């Protein structure tokens, strides 16, 4: 996703990054561009844990009323959501990388 991760504006205040509310011990964050974004959800625990996060649609510039395809990029599986929240099991010392893409 180079359009998301290779974007470095001259002024850091224009960066495409925002905070993600979650139960992670480290700060979860999202990077975004256009009609999609990526949530990075770390698990620093010594065992697998269920990581829960609120998708920050507004901060990512995404329309909350659209339909989204939500996929865990590293493992390729679809992530279930109630429309605003995601929950994924993440191995100890690993992270989930969640792609959120508008489909309509």
C-alpha cells in the first residue's frame, strides 16, 4: 500500500496518521489515504490476546455510512465487525494489520 505508507508531506501536521482507540498496551494507530486505510494493532503481551479496536472513520476521512471490506493483511482473512469495532486474536509479540476499504 505505497499510497498510504510512502506519503510524507512537507508539513508533519498534514500526515496521514491517527490514533486508534484499543485495548493494546502500545498505542495502536491508523494510516490512510483516499477510500481506504490500515490499522496497526500491536500485542506486547507474553501470550495471545484478543485485541479490540474502534475504527476511527472520521479521523481517517472515511464515510462511516459506506460499506467496508475489512481484512487482516498479514494473514489474509476477513475480519468480522459490527460496523465500527473490530476484534482479532493476535499472537504474543505480534501485531494485526487491518485493511479497511470502501466497497460502495
